[in-house]
């Protein structure tokens, strides 16, 4: 059964390819709902807040991940498990993205007309 309610952001893929954006979106939404403490280790959140946080997190997981973490009932444990599973991507993907961004050259684009348009937009 798929999620009937509209998701606030894309669900976490089982491959973890969208983990970096997912974790940021999840933290921001949890904080906005007043549930940010529920995902932190050693938290003092109420059982009701933990349940709300868990519902929110599970709703934003791919079906395969939901099944894999079916027995986890504490949102901080789920958060830690997902971090252990996917956080290595920061050391793999992030440096490459930063390098590509730093070395982006507008001169590499084919047409002079495109370069002129970009430069005039930057200057204005």
C-alpha cells in the first residue's frame, strides 16, 4: 500500500542516494513540528512526541526500509541506524560535489550567446 497522504518531501530510497537531502529535510520538519528532540540520543521527549516523530519518519521511508526497520520503535534508534547505514555518503559524494562546483567553468558551454546571457544576468 502506498502513502495516501501527500509527503512533505521525497521518501528515503533504499539505495540511500537521496540521504543527504532527506536527512536535512527530516531534521527541519521535525524541528518545525516541535519534535526535534525526539530524534536525538538520550532525549527526554514524551512518549507521545516519540510516537509522532516515529510516524513521521516511517512515512518518509521507502517500503523496503520500513520493512527492514519494522521492529524499531524509538525514533532516535531509527535515526542512528539510518545514519550508520548511509552517512558515509558525506565522505564520498560531498567532496566530489564541492570540487565540481568550485571548478565549474562557464567557458565550457558551447555558445558565445549563452555565455553572454549568463554574464549579463550575473552583472544585473
